[in-house]
C-alpha cells in the first residue's frame, strides 16, 4: 500500500471518529433530562458494577420516598432507586431485566402504587420517563412491544429520535452533561428529594372515579413475572406501599396483591398503615398528596432500613473500598437540604 493510500485510510478513520464523537457530544447535550425517571435510569448505568445491595423499583413513590442517603448514612445499605413516574408493572419487569445485566441485588423492593391507581396501559404524560433513560437494547425493545402502540414506539426507539424538539433550547444542565457527567451520575442514587411541606392531615378524596378498583389482569401477569425473575436471580423480593394520603379504594388492589405474594412467601408491607409508628407528621412530612417530602423520606427510610437490616442481614458497606460514591451522595443530599 502506497503512502498516499495509507493517508487516505487514516483520514477516513479520523473522520469516522470525529463524527462518532460529535454525535455522542450532541446526544449528551440534547437528550432529555428529568428527575422523574429519566435521570434515575441514566445514572444507574454509571453505578459501580455489582455494588447495589438493595434495588428499589416502581413509581415516583420510590425515588421520592426511599431515601438512599439515609439508608447509607444510618445503616450502610448500598441502595438505588431505579423508578419512574407512574411506571406500570410490565415496564418495571423489563427494568429489572436490564438491571440484572449490571447488578446482582440481594433485595428488590417493589412499590405497587401504580397498579392500584392506574388501570390503563400508560399515561401519555409520563410514559417517556420510563423509556428515554434506558440504553438501546433488545430489552428496551421488548418493553416497548408490550407497552406502546406501534406509532408511539417509532417516536421513542431509538431514543435520539425524540431529541429533535430540543435543538433550540439547551440549558445549563445540558452543558454540564456535555461529556456525560459520569462522576455526577455515579454519585446519584436515584433519590429525588422534595422540599415542599403540603398539609395532608385531612383525608384525600379527589381521585378520579375508576370503573374497576381491582388488580388488572395485565398487572397480575407481570407481578408473577417479577416474582419469577427475582427468584431466578437469587434476590429477595419485598413488596411495599410507600406512605401517602391514599384513597381508601386503593386498598382493594393492595389486598389482592398481598394475597398473591403471601402465597409465595413474599413479604408485603403497606406502610400507609404505619405512619404513626414511623413518626411521620401528615401536616409537615408530605410534598403533595401522593409523595413524601425530604423530611418524611428520612423518617420512612430509617424505619425501612431497620427492617431491611434485620430481615436480610445486609452488610454495612460504609468505609468499604469501591463505595465512596455513596458517601458523596450523602453529602450532596445534605447540601440540597440545608436551609430548606
């Protein structure tokens, strides 16, 4: 090969590399960011491999209520919130499939608010929160197949097809993410604190009427799939209801879920019935009628962490090499809470 031909190949390879880097940087800038699910999923991929002992999955009740900083600071539990707003159980099932590619959690905590409150396949407003953060993969495609109609799938897979709406509005967060912000993602553990004090001392009765308050057939199918998946991977499954100002009709679904999982010797805890024991003050510890605020999450997570430590003999990982990002996470959350 002549020198001229060699130079041509070098130029071609260089051009391909430049295009690839440009595409990656542009994607980092334009990709959607959101603390309601997208950020949780993206940051999950930057977690040190096989370091997560407790993986919490489900709806926004998880990343607003399961305070991973408190679990670490109080008990040394290495936990992560891999959740998204209003996420249905079939999407949670594929989230778990994706999670097991990178982590081997000893305990999986499953929040079941969504199957109680949302009976249709998805809410248009929130579906992207469960989609846009996940890596391109067959798992993601399989999730979309059972979750969305073909027209919607085409808009979200691959995810960069949705970025065209953002060409004109990059912001400060986009620029921080220009090279991936991998350190910041590694120090995030999915928890999203809320700092509003919304008085929930009165019963909440403003839910829309549903035609059926029972567990849907599709939710039941994927509840069984989740139980089978966690068992196959050797994880202990704990099903929970995070405290909120619930509509009493939601208990119809919770009772049905409790009956199903108890037959498989899987624990189910409705923490809405334990608010007094946790010291949660309805007038001060909620961000809105369905979510704990930061102060409520601390109380709930102290109680949850004590139960987890007792039931599963989880190792205290504080001071262990490779877990420094959890220390940084605690400090980041503390700084966010200061002065609130």
